[in-house]
């Protein structure tokens, strides 16, 4: 059940990112695009992002953690690209800066959801 909740949070975050940032737009069937892109983004964040963070650990330390933002933006752009090319859905990210802002929005919304879940577990 927790996996479905996190997937729905990613869908909501992708919707908010597309709504707020002019460089991100959705073509054709929007909710299918949000659903597929959210699944791809969750998969990439779970599998590929930890590997990339481990490989670029020195660069992350050198930039005081700012390179993590670049990695998050790269995952955001890669998930949109994979959604377009493999699944033919239209979640389009125009450029790196749109991806950076979009990844920040997704990260903040995911963090708020995660802190809310932790607070609910502590109350029980």
C-alpha cells in the first residue's frame, strides 16, 4: 500500500511541476503520462540514482552537495525522455533548467509526504 501512496505522490508532484514550470508540458493523455513518468522516475530514483551518487561522491562533497541537484535534474530529464521514447507518452521537459526546477518541486513534495508519514507513525 505504501508503494501505491508514493506513486500517487510522484504523480501529484509531476502534475504540480508541469503546472508551475513553463518548460514542462504534457501532451495527449495527461494522466497516463503522469502515471508512467511517475513510475519511471520512482524506478530510476530507487535503482540508478544511488549508483550515480556513489560514483560521484567526491564531486558531491567538493560542491557541498549541490551536485546532487544536478543528479536529480538528470533523473528527471531521463524519466521524461524514457516516457517519450519507450512508452510514447507526452511528458516533455524542454531544457535542463526546467528539469532542475521540476526536480526541486518533486523533491519538496516527496519530502513533505515523507515527513507527514513519519509524523503519523510517531503518533501511533
